């Protein structure tokens, strides 16, 4: 849903880096998957087409935080 986002905190050697993937348009969602040592976060359309993907090595990911937008705000944003 528009506004949903996932923050990924990654170990970058002597520091950490934070990346964010956000559902940027109405009807899009953010999906996460962990496969074969890779964390994959994708923005996906209603029909299932992947718009963008971020991939990270699983052993470098320190935190994966899913932050859904509160649904009452989402309804107001969509004009319902």
C-alpha cells in the first residue's frame, strides 16, 4: 500500500548504512524475501510486476524493519 516502507540496516565494515524501500504509488506494496543467503526487498505493483528491487547479503544485514502506514491514514490519502 502506498506509504509502506522497509528499512534495511547493513554492516559496511567500520560503519552501518541504512537503505529504505518505499511503496511510492497507490496499489503498490513492498515484499521481502530471504533466499540462499540474500535478502531481497521489492516494490511490487497490483499485478505482481516488480518495479524495483534491493538485494543484500544476508550475513551483512543487521536489521530489517517493516513499517506499514497506519490504515486510517492510508484511507484518507486514497480519498476514501
